[in-house]
C-alpha cells in the first residue's frame, strides 16, 4: 500500500506524466547522467527529459543500375509467365466445369 501511496503522490491525478528518468541499454552519455540519484523532490518534479533522435543509417547498394534493370526485367518476365499459367489453368477449369454441368443437365433431362 505504501508503494501506491507514493506513486499517487508523484503522479497526482494526471495519468500522462512524462518520466523523469528513462533507462536505455545503448549507453548514451545522456543516460549516464540520468543514472545519478535524485532526491524525493526531484522524482516528483515535472521537468521532462528530451531524448535525441538517432541518425538513420542508409544501406549502401553494391549493385549497379544495369544489374538492377536486368534483375527487374527477369523478375517481370517470370511474373508474367506465372500469371499466364494461372490464367491458362483457370480457363481449363472453367471448360471442365461447363462440360460437367452439360453432362449433368443431360442426365437430369433423361430421368
């Protein structure tokens, strides 16, 4: 119960409180400073810490534009071939379905 009482003293009625200390495993110098001990009055203060954004690393391409173009052309050709095979299979299935229903209708008429 003591924990909840201390927590409610720090947070008050505002559930959107910015933490005073954040812990990270990256080992930034900013986090080393935040590892210092704070008194009880510092823990309840409303001074938010601003984290710096890490720069994004761009991946270097080791292939030339000619290689990329040839790859894309090959990929396009393969994809077109696969799509064409799918369409052919669907046509065959549709023809078989028509034949089946035609035979079914003939059987039903003869009964």
